[in-house]
């Protein structure tokens, strides 16, 4: 185990996979000479050369499609899209091509491709640079979408994504890049499509992915200390495939769920989670499934407005308390959060 | 020309490869001849080879023509579904281009691709079965008319999104370059496709990285119903390559020999690491797809189309050069029609894919927690397992 940042874990995994397999190569804007907008690829051009670390023109549709075509002929490209906002330029290649090629041609060609891209918010980047639109991809059969929340998961899921024969969207998060955690030295790929219970508990199930899985764990730990609350936390890890059974089994035990997400609420990932719980644990629910998500506005620049639009820890704690109140759970009256 | 026997015609596509390679030297030695009326003054051997090539082209073009006409009929009989775009009028372009490729070269194309699949030597029965949506189709019935694909014959699709194939083809060329292999990629598109971003992004990347790729514009002067003039600020489409410092040329696509020669230059350039843009002009003889009555074309325009029918032009040439006569061509036609009937019968007899295979092709690798739920089913079964 080594303590390292989420950023370092992704960097190191890309590097070790490039050392392991000649066919792994990187493509994207500013990933080489500039070393990446968020420096994930720092040093890799110098180490591997420009054949394996390709700076591309600003042409998301073009270079994403190029990576898909190269994957059809046996390369295992890892594409960096600077932020998920810009993936909209490439969405035709991702949705109409990467996701379709295996099925549409009756299984004749595989697309072993990884698209790495960070979501985010909270950095005063305004409306076009603060979106979390992973839902657009999680909606599509043929794609896999993974969203690690810890450095260890970033490593394990990156290993799995690169070695997978299908196109995988690997969702990173600007707010997580500098977070630290223990990362195992050995290479053990995660199983894509499995959620993780990051904290066991019995009072309520708190669900999140990416940054919100990190927030969920942090708040659950905090409430365990301050309030003696025993909250179970699920990190979805994978948005497609979705591990519905882990979610439903947890809710059957806790009888209540709160979903945390950084996307917009209406039609968002949480809507799918709520529907899953309704289908699979209807008789076990003691309270409606609660969702904590982004306010439904184009993200404002002004700090006061941006902060109000994004789910805060306070928002999460309120949702937890209200859900516990709804099921009649007793908690300390001295809570500092009320 | 001897009346083609049934069997000869069945061997049509195999014969092509041999002819193509044997004629390579001929073309080099006769590069100065005029496009549509090769002179007989270049020596007997060269003439014979050219003659036999013209006959081969004719056979192949006629086969494509009759195949496409049969598709139109099967479509109106509801044996073929979806959209169905035909190569009618583009047969000379198709056979000329495909003859310039080695069997190991790759082709990416669009939804108007039945002829290309035939000219790549893919079994026409498997092509027709795909159009019929049957298990014996090239893509087991998953693709249909717009999405033909055959890895063995290096046809890497058949794409229905205008321009979608361009970045993919460019990426395939990148993989070839990455592995230092000698194949080239040919990527065909329509005239309308030169206005989409993917065209420009792809040409720019290919030229920057010196990828082994030939982009081919099949300029039939129409998008669906929109003319080149109404859609393209630079209507001389090959000139667009200048923006990327890429060599380019335009060739008369009603003349298969001219197309072959131009394509050879393009392919040689790509093989040496210099991507190339080739514009091939031709005329779509019917509507955009089978259902389009093409009312946007004037009666005079439709009348004039007969002058651009590559099959009629080549038939005239074969007769005037005394390489064939009307009776022989008619006999060939009869043989081709019989073969097409067999192909259609094969397609119709092929089974519909079984519903149990519905979930077999979403992912290439085993997937944990993949959804295998039919439309009306609940998310969880009686045992509580997720579907
Ligand atoms: C991105 C996209 N937009 C629109 C269409 C609908 N469409 C199908 S074919 C076509 C015309 C294309 O014209 P051209 O590139 O000249 O090819 P042609 O059909 O003439 O062979 C259009 C607009 C599509 N398939 N994809
Ligand atoms: Mg056209």
C-alpha cells in the first residue's frame, strides 16, 4: 500500500499499462508537450515518445473517432477529453459508433477503448464548464461507464477499463484529483459492473458515485462519531452496468435510502436508483427515496450562486435527518446541524 | 464475347482479382491514353488485357445493377426493411475503386454500399441475407442495408451516420501506421458529406500524421435532394484538400478504367504515407433511397440521366470495339438474372434470428450485472434477481 493522490493513481496506472502492453497508447488535446490540462499524463510523452502519446488538434469528434477506428484494428487507445463538457462534440462518435460497432455488425469487431474525462463543478467555471453529464453515456447500451471515488478504485477501475474489450467511459472528477488514499502496489483490476459497500450500517442507505461517493462516506463516518448513526454507504463505481442487487439488498436491510449526485435531479442517475429501489424493495421501504442533486439551472459563475446550486454537506445531512424522521428513527436532539 | 454460362457468372468475383493484378502493368504502359476510348495502338498484349478488363468490369457492373434492382423489388415486397440506398449509376465508380485495392486493404464506406460489398468479393448471398435481416447475413441480421461489414474481406462498415466513417477510417489508418504495416485504408463518402465537421477534422489529422488513407468523394451531385451548388461553397469538392495541403484529383466516375487509374495513383500515394483525396463524379439514376420518387428532378434532368448510365456507356463501347455484341450481352444479362434469383431465394429461405440471441451482441466481453430484460418484464424476478 502506498498513500497517493487520485491524480497520481491514474497517472501511474496509465504508465504501468503502457509498459505492460505495446498497444496501449494515449490520445488527446494537450496531453503530451503540455502534460495534460490536469497533468494526469505528466512525463509520459518524454518516457514513451509521440507515437504512444499523441497530441491531437482541437477536434473531439475527430480524435475520438480516430481512437475508435484504431481500436477496431487492435490498438487499445486511452483518449483524454479535457472535461466531460467537451465530450458533447464527440458524442456522435461515442454513442453512434463506439457503442454500436460490436452489436451492429453482429460481433465482428471489438472496440477496446477508454475515454477518460473529468466532471466537476464548484470551481467557478460557469455554465459550459461545470456540467456532470455522465448520464448521457450511462443511458447507452454498448458503453460501460465507471466512476471511481478513491485512488485505489481509480487504479483498479483503470486497469479493468484498459483491459476490457468494450468502450469504457472513465469518469474522473476535478474535486477528487488531489484527494489521497492508500493504493495497493499489485495490479488487481476491478470487476466493472459491481458496486461497493464502503461502510456497513443499518439505519439508512446512502448512495453516491464519483465525488458524491466520497462525500457520502465522509458524512456517514462523521455522523457515526457525532450522532451514533449507523449509515450504510454504497459507492456505485459503475453506472452502466448498474449493480441493482447491491442497492436493493442494502435497502431491504436499512429500509431507507438517500441518493447523492452531482448531476441534475430530473431524469438524473438518482431517478434510476429510486426506480430500482421501488421495483426491488417496495415492501421494505419505510420512507420515500430521497435525492440530493444539483439545482436545475445553468451553473452560475458568482460564488454565492454556484455554492447554492451545488449539493453541500449540509444539504446531505438535512436529507438524511428528514428521511430518518420520516421513518421515526430517534436521534440525538443535540445535533449541531439542526 | 461468348455467352456467359451460369457457372462463369458465379465465378465473377473471383475472376476479378486475377484480372486486376494481371492488368497492373497494362495500365502503367497506357497512362497517356484518353479516358473513355483506349486506342488499340499500344501493342497487342496490352490491348488484350484491357479488353478482358473491360469485359470483367461490365460483368461486375451488370451484376451490381441487377442486384440493386432486385433489392428495390424486394424492398417494395417488404422483404427488405428500413432504408435502402442503391448504387444505381455508380457501378463504374464502385468497380474501378475496388479494383485498385489489394485484398488486404481496408474499406470504410457509408450506407450506399451494396455494390462495394459485392466488389470486395463478399458472397452476395450473405449480403442479400443481411438486407433481409436473416441469420446468414454478413452481420447475422444486426446491421441491415446500411451496415454491411465483413472482417475477412476487410470491409469495415457500412455506416448510416453521414460522416461517421471518416474518423473511424482515419483511426484504422493510424493503427496500420502504428504497427508499421503496408495496408491502406480507403474511405468513401458522398458529396454532401464534405460539409460535415468530421470530414475536415479527419483530413486535417490524416495529413498532420501522414496516414495511409485515401478519402473518396462519390459526387453524385446530390445529398438527398440538395444539390452540391446549394450546399457547398466550394462546389469543386476535390479542391477542399488544398486546405490541408493534401493532394487530390477528380475523375469521371462513369468510366471504370479512368476511375481505376486515378484510384491507383491515390492508393500508391497513401501507401507511401501521403493521404489523398479523390473525387469521383457520377449520377444517381434513381431516388436517394428506394422510397424516394425524386420529384425535385426536372423531366429534362431525368431524360439526360440516360447519357450517364455507366453500364449503357460500357455496353456501347464493348460493341463498338467489337468486344461483344448485343446477343452476348443479352445472354449475360439472362445469366445474371438467374443468379440473382438464386441469391434472393437463398436470402428468403434463411432463418430469422432467434429472439434468444437478443442480448448476445451488446458487449464483446462478459458483463457483470448486464441488463437482459425484455420490454414488459419487471426489473427483478420472483427470486429477487435483477434482470
Ligand atoms: C449526420 C446525419 N445527418 C443526416 C442524415 C440523413 N441523410 C442520410 S443520407 C443524406 C444525404 C447524404 O448525401 P451524400 O453525402 O451526397 O451521399 P449520397 O446519399 O448522395 O450517396 C442525409 C442528409 C444522416 N444519415 N446522418
Ligand atoms: Mg451525394
